[in-house]
């Protein structure tokens, strides 16, 4: 048997009449017999079954945490009467506006600071100082400055988004390989050409990571922001449910927050794959 035949898992017929060698199946091939999506759903399904069993047996009381069946029925009622879709739409609008304002601010500050030493001297120290302040702690100031309408909620989301994008975009710009910049200069690229063809593409992976962190922070800031005299939105539903000890409604709102966050993260990951096709990555084994 030749080396190529051994690697391929084949053996030539045995002239002596002995049995042929069995084909060798790679370990990686055997691993893929179970679909990955099925493996990923095992954990949540086990948790749901355990939760339902504890609720049905009385170990987990309804006033502490409603059962999955009760929560599903409550979600159906909230959807059928239009309460949940309306609240979701209001919360999505707040996140979208806050993400846009905070994203633009963070990227502009990062470009000014990362592309220029003068910009770094003027901007970076101030931003580093401000980001050390817990952004949730500025809610009282936002109420005093902006009132109790939509403005403080959007400002809180924007503030949380700004710092994540600034740090990641700035780190991406300053992390570009200096040899690539020198190579671009030797090829005759102007300053704008270097920024466009070398620096910005090199900083894009960090920028996408910053966007993912920003989305997570935006949903977190929304939860706090909708505690500020909100008359609609998911936070408003949670406040009402807390007053009447409706744990089923609270869990429904939390699940909606989680689903919206997963959808947003999926969209960013899809955008990342489209924009970063040139970068090979390790996907696990």
C-alpha cells in the first residue's frame, strides 16, 4: 500500500485473499454528525424543562417566578392586544436614535484623536477622564438639564455608545502596522490615500467589535433610561408589572430585550463578515 493510499484511507485488494482494511474516518468528520444548531439548543432546552418541572412541582412559587407556560401565555396576550408590539417599537426608536448620535460622536472623536497627535492631546485625556465616570450616575444631571421626556433617555444611550466606539476605533487606528503605512508612503500614497486605503481598513475589525459592544450597552442604557418617567416602552411595562408583582410580564420584557439584542448582534456579525472577507479567522474545531 502506498503512502497516498494510506492517507486517503484506501487499501489495495489483498492478493492473498485476506480482508481489506476498513476505511479510516477522520475524527473531524465524526464530530459533524450532530448538527451544530442542535448542540447549541441543548442547554436552553434543558434549562426550560428544569424550570417548568420546578414550577409544576411547587418548588418554584408563582409569586417568585412564573412558569414558562404562564410566561408564554402572557406573551401571547400582550401581542394580541398590541401592547408588546407598541412598546417594542418605542424602545427600538430610542435605541436607534441614541446609537446613531453616540456612534457618530464616538467615531468622529476617535478619528480626530487617532489620526492626529494634536487631536490626541486635545481629546484623549478628556474622554478617558469622562469614561471613568459611571454613565448611569449622570441620570440626575440629565433630568435637571433635559427634563423628563425623551431627551434624557436618548442622551443616556448615546453616552454609553460613544465611549465604546471611541476606544475601539482609536485602538484600531493606532494598532495599524507601521510597515504597511511605510509601504503605502513608498508607493506614493498621499495622506488621504494612506487613511483611506491603509489606516481605515486596518481599523475596521476593531470598529466592528466596538459596534457590538455599543449595541449591548445601548440596550442596557435603555433599561435605565426607561425608568425616567416613561409612559411607553418595555421599561414602562416592567415598571407597571413590578408594582403589581407580575413576574410573568417582567420576564416577557426581559426575553424581548434579549431577543432584540441577539438580532442586533446577528446583524452586526453579518455586516462584519461582508466587510471583513479579506481577513481569515479561526472558527474553532
